[in-house]
C-alpha cells in the first residue's frame, strides 16, 4: 500500500473531480450514483474531529459525502487530501492564545 498525502489544489489538478467538485450525499439517489462508479474514482469527504479530509475510496466511518473524479487513483494508493480549514486560515496564535470562538482569551 502506498500512503500519499497531497494538497487540495494538486488533487483538483491531478484527479479532476467532476461537476466542479460536487459532493454527493451519503444516502438516496446520490449514493446510488456513487456506487455505480469505478471504485478507483470515488473519494470520501470525512471529518476526524480536528478537521475535514478527503480520502481515496468509499469509506463509511466519519463520512460527510463523496466525490467522483475523472482520473482514477492507483489500486495500491491510499491518498489523503489536505483541506485547509477555516480554523487554519482565520486564527493566528498570538501570546499563547489562538483566539478561536472556543477559547476565552483576554
């Protein structure tokens, strides 16, 4: 198994998610569309509590939705796509405080 981590921009450029990276739901007609695809073109959007990620393949634990790409990933590849979160880009650590909505900084 090849464990690979790439940026969101590289994922867009290299695998070309269809429909402007439309996220398919995890139920109903949309998940039926996902299940009908080549499994090597299905990607899972998940959340592990510390942020969102995209992982190659169809996964069920911590899933939020699915993407389908034009370009398949390798059968031996387990790819994680780094997603910059709002948390990462909006809060700066200053004086030991991250000034997030969850922190009581003075």
